C-alpha cells in the first residue's frame, strides 16, 4: 500500500509545491505527483556517474519525472560501463 504522506505535488515549470493535485497558482500548469521516498531512499540522491562526479544536483526521482526515458537510458548506459 502506498503511503499518501510521502506524496508531494509539484509544478514542473515553477517548482511550486502543493499538498493536493491541481493547477499551479502561478502559471496554470497541472501539478505532477511525486513520491520521493524515505530519507534513506537512493532515489533522493543526485545523479552520480561511475567516477563519482555529480551529474545533476536534482534528485533522481525528479529527473525521472521530468526527463522520463532519457534518464533511464543514461542510468542503463552507466550501469553497463
């Protein structure tokens, strides 16, 4: 069962957060639901390459929401190297 308290709603354009689904008050874009996970969840870390360099300061869960399959391909390539 999903824990609803771990869900947040964000505008991918303004990064305004909300506690319920709906429309961004600033720009009118639909808020996206995000579930960042617990504090220990590796999805909350930034994207790091095989040499330990930070590739993006955004957490992995956010990259998956905004970049979709592009970030998955990057991770697959990194894991295969």
